[in-house]
C-alpha cells in the first residue's frame, strides 16, 4: 500500500513515498525551474521507480497543490506558477505513472489532513467533541487554505473550499495576481511581506555590513523581526492582522474551532504566531470565536505530504 505523495508549491515541488503506517521511506524536494512541467517530470522520475506498481510497489498517488484548482477536471492554476493555467495535473501525473489512481486536493487541505492523521491535532481530536473542524493555512510564496471536517477534507464543488488567501481584507489595497485587490496574500505572503518591508526602509534599518551575503527573503525578515528591528516587526504585525481578519471571517462562517499554520513563513514560529493570536483575540467579537486555537503544524515541511498520502490511503482518524 505504498503511495506517492506530491506537494506542489509556488517555489518548490516535493514528493515522498509513504507507508500506511505513516512512515516516509523516501523524500525528494526540487526548486521549481523555468519549466514547471519539466520539474514535475524530474521529481516523479527520480523518486518513483518506473513500473513499480501493484501489491509490492506503488498503489496510488496523492497530490496537494497550490490553487485555485478543479478537482473534478483534475486541473490546477496556481497563482504563483503563471505557466500553469488550467494545467491538467492529474492527467500529466497519470501519464508519468500509468495505471495508478491519482487523487488531488489543495495544498492547505492536505496540510490540515496530514496534521489530523499524523500530527499533534489528530492525537487530541478525540477530546474535541463529536463535531471537529480544522482550518489549514499555508503561509509561503502564496497563501492557501483548506478545511478538514471530522477527518475528511471538505473540498467544495471545485476543491477550493477554505481558500483563505484570497479573502479581500483591504478594499483599497494592492492588486492581487488573482484579479482582486487587497487579498490576504498581498499582505501576508512571504514575498509581499518582504516587498512591503523593503519599500519601508528595511535594508536601511540595519548595518550595511550585516547584509553581506544575506538573502533578501522572508527568512531574513523573520530573523530581523526576532532581533527587534522595527520595520521587520511591523511587517509581521501587518501580516498577522490580515491573517487574523481572514481567519475570524472563516470561523464566523463555518464555526471553526482549530487552525493549523504551515508553510515557509510559518517557520518563523512565535514571530508570526504571537502577533497572530493577539490579532485574533483583539478582533474576535462573538463568544464562540474566542475558543479558536491557532498552532503551527507539528509536522513541518512534511505535513502536506502526509495529507496527500492520506487522500489515497483513506486510513485516517474520524
């Protein structure tokens, strides 16, 4: 029952061979090259032995992809991969690995599902009452979202339920690649945070020598926020306020009780989570919104891979 799990992000693709017990026996990650389709083919070709199917080998493929997507048509249109618009992802993977069933869901849905199956949330879900909801948010190159209800991914008709990154939180805000304005992604994604910080004097806020050889990215922004650099801290505060507004909107609509945050920016840990929890506490109105619990994924970069595997394995807590 070994399955191939694939995680499609805006800047990297990852894949893993996953056993029904949750053991990862092989893992590979590649940066997305100029030709995203070629990167996908290389990833699959390097981790999956051609022809290894059946009882002794691969029995299926699960894919978590940045969206938007269409699970019925098997296509994806990740905002941060412009060359993929209505890209036939399921068909492409099926051609690379013939005769294997392929299942598709959003990357954040898979991250939440992975947390439910193999992470700390699943270990406490039995104590959460008869009706349990989990909102997963991937904060990275873009911002994805997805929900799990009682152990099952809640996809909606097209597979985009919970796509929180494109809730507009600032009607007069920046234009988003999705076509709207002021989306959470324009404020709280890694590149958006870095862009805002640079526009507001981030590099001038530290000693020039300190920048020698450093990447100008969300990781270095988080390091400066942790060091107390005001403009870097403010970038994370802005992101937290936007995320908090979107999370409370989703919670008010769907009575969500738990949120799990993953993705590269979430690796900042308390630098993101502390102001995010404060923003939610400050903005929450109705009593049931105050029970929201927000945590970082306990599975790190593997959360989405576990969830993609669970799409195929079907052996998940409920």
